């Protein structure tokens, strides 16, 4: 290929990939925040006596007319906004009674597909598995997903567990977090605090160069139930950077008797009891065997503080043990569907790039496997609802790696191989239409004008999808395509109707739906590089115009 043509072809491919990236950016920046402002009316189903809502450390206290706290409510957004279900995250309301037990859950908003969310809402048993449990109990819960909406329900469950896990690090008795001034008393080099991702509720201590030099931990709320003489205490624990060794402690606040607290803070020997010990040693310490002595005149208070340190060290040890590499986390989340997607991709490469594509029986067998497995068993197909949701909220790369890989190959395949890998060798609905080709004697072939007119329909639908996603128009994107029809439990009548109508049309016009109705296929056609003769055309101009309009006019 001449150098000039090579550069032109490379530039055209990069332009189309870049335009796709810009379209994603345009949709993403137009998305409103998922969290909503709660009102008393929205929580009265859980708290009939509710009069006011008062913010307390990231959650809201529900108070009655007398000002008595009767429970708490919280939302999974924004903490759970990165947990993507099938096509987007879900913001869930969590209602807790006065003892911290879950009263119930309610979906406030969702970026996931309407049909999948509706299936979860119908499954009451899914929500009941959380009811009556405290944060500590939920930490060991293995939620049961909803059949037919596995990714959606799993994401909702993960969002609830993450939010409850954060609430487990929020103390209602000791709501004030650790301050830089507190840390500097034990670590003078401290210049900044940063929330620790590995240890929820703790702060990484940074020096003036931004290096992590320690971990700031407090015993609350783990120690909220540990009572000394009269009440619980909150103790600051300065750990080394790894969180594995204690460097020093300082009492922050206590509900114990002021005089006894003074005895404890005035005894430097007691405060240095745990210095240099590992979390493992502290977690399993026997105070009597280790010779740990209480403070004279404040024995119960000092033992209560020591027990609080031990309890927190135990939870720190569990956090350290739970830390894995990213590949281990991904392996733990790998699903049988992901294995199936990889197998489908391998089969697609074989059929697209080997002589087997010329064998009729191989093609028919491949198409049948796509329909049976990809359609009716796995039921995870690329659609506009899926791709628009991912554009708006991100991909579920942690929970559906195989599906994300399949989408990446489907989008990049037309650009770099000039082949419609997804439409011809992966899509179950396309495969079913292939099996129906010329099954009837009578066939209808539209004229050139009619064919040209009908061929524009997928691009019109694609533009509708794009503007709907960017401007939050009330359009059910899944109802524009037939793919939900393969998952009967969640399928809407529109999807079923399009599926049946498209298949009937395909009996006398080969691949009728693919040619005249599929907006997802239109995406791949826009991206496809057709060879040396390919050039910047009308479709490219119109696509660029649509993206420019959204960037200029969409909110955000």
C-alpha cells in the first residue's frame, strides 16, 4: 500500500474511534447525579412517625415530633455509583431502625435497563434477605441474585453491602473523624490526611512530599459496644504505613467518668502498652498472660480502652487478610457466562478467519450454538440500552469481564479487521436470521430506492438513542430492539414484538432486521473500515454533527 493511502486509512480509522470516544464523553458529561434529596414523605413507609430528617456523618437521622431519633436512612449513591449492573448503577435507599438493623430497601433511581430493574422489584425475597440484619451481619452475607436479572440484582446487593460497610465505620456515638492536629501530636511529620481505600474509616498519613508514612485509625465504631466503668471510649491508634504495627495511641473522647479518664490519660506507661505490637498480636492478646495492668483507680475504664484497641486491631487484621491483587479479585468474580463469552469470541475468530466459514454444516452448527447458548442460555447480548448505559456510567469490568471483552472486540473489530465480527459471527438474533434464510420459496427483494430508504432506519434509530441518552429523554432503549425477548422473564412486549416481526420479515427478505432495523448494527457500520477505497463520507459528517450538537447543547 502506498504511504499516502496508508496514512489516510490510519487517519480515518483513528477519526472514527475518536468520534466514538467523543460520543461517550458527550453522554457521560450530561448525566445528572444519582443521589436524590430525601424528604420525610419518602421515608414514611418505613417510619410512620417521622417528622424531620437530620444529617449525621453521611447518613440522615429520622426523628419524630418530640425530636427522638427513631431510625436512620442512607443512599447507596455516590459511594456505589461505580458499581455497574447490566447497563448502569442503581441508587438504593436503606432504612435502619434505632438499633441499626435494616428495616427495608427501596430503589430510588437506576441507570440500569427498565426491564431488569422491574424484575428485581418483583422479587420480594431479594430485598428480604437484607431485612433485620446489622452491618456486621451483612459483612458475611452472600446475597442471592435474581434469575433473569443477575447483573442488575448483584450490583444492587453490592451497593447495599458497600454502603452498609461504610456505615459500619461511622460512629453515632463518636461522629467526629480524626483531625490532622491529633495525628501531629504522635507524628510531627504529618502534613495531610487521605482516606484509605484498603482500610475503610481510616486515614493515610502523608508527609510534605506526599509519601504515606503512617495510618491513622480510631477504635470507634468497633469499640462502641465496649463499656469501661460507665461508657465506651474512642481511641486514636497510629499505625505504621502498612497498618500492621501499632506505633502509639491517644484517647480521643470517652463517655466514662471524667475523673477516671484523667487517671488513664495521665499514665504514660499504660498508653504505651501496645507500642510496637502487630495487629495480629494485639488481636489475640490475653491481657492477664501478657501482664497488661489497668490504671490504678481506673481499672475498668483502662481495661475498656484496652479492649477497644484489641477489637479494632482484630478488624484491622481481617482487612489486611482480605487485601488481594486485582487479578485475584477479578478471578473471584469470574462467571460461567464470562467463560462462555470467551468461547464465543474464539469461535467467531475461527469462523471469520479460517476456511471453515465456507463449510455450510459448520456455519449452521455455529449459528445454532449462538442461538441456543448466546441467546437463550446466557442471554447477554449487546444492545443500545447496554451500550448507552455503559457510556453514561462506565462498564462492569469487575463483574462481567467476558461481556466487556466481547463488546470491545465487537466495537474494534470493524475498525481494524474490516469485518462485522459481532453481526456475522456472534449475535444470536443475527444467527437465527441466518438459519431462516430462503426457507420460503417466495422471496421479496426491495427496489434500490426502497432498499436505500429502509437502510436509513437503523441510523435514524441510532440518532434517537444517542439524543435520548444525552438529554435524558423518557425512551426505553431496550424496547427499540428484540434482544430482551431471549430472556423471557424480563422481556417487554415491544422487544418480543420486534423479535417476532423481524424474524417473520427475514423469512422472505434475508437478514431483514439486521439490514433495516438494528441500531446496534448501525454503530458497527459507522465504525467499519471497508478498505483502501473507504473515505470520509456523509455518515461520518452526520455522526460528527450529532456529537457536536450534544457537546454544545446537552447539560453538564
